[in-house]
């Protein structure tokens, strides 16, 4: 996983990670199958984190952009000729 995208996890995350690890170990799979399952879980986590970051960034950008447009509408008004004046 890219170090720049790693987040700090909560204790709740680590608790559930340990539960999942214990559950997987109880399945008594061959090492190769076990490793493949763990890699698939880690890949899914990586994808979920990246997509959550992108969604959050996009939301924040769009929200702030919309607010900026609203502020500009209050600061500037165009007259009938399309000439802007400050309020």
C-alpha cells in the first residue's frame, strides 16, 4: 500500500483485524490458500481506502466550490449591461 495513503487505524479496527485473523487461522487452510485469502483482503482494504479518500476529496472540493460560488454571487452583482460591481 502506498505510504502516503495509509491512515491511522482505530483500536476498533485492530480489534476486528485480530478477530478476522483468528477466524482465518481456524479455517485450517493450506498456507498457499491462506496467503491468497489474506492478500485478497488486503487488496480490498487498499481499494476501499483509496476510493473513500477520492470520494471525500471530491465531496470536499465540490462543497467548497459551491460555497465559493454562493459567496461570489453575494459579493458581485452584474447590472443589465453585464458589468459587475462590488456590493
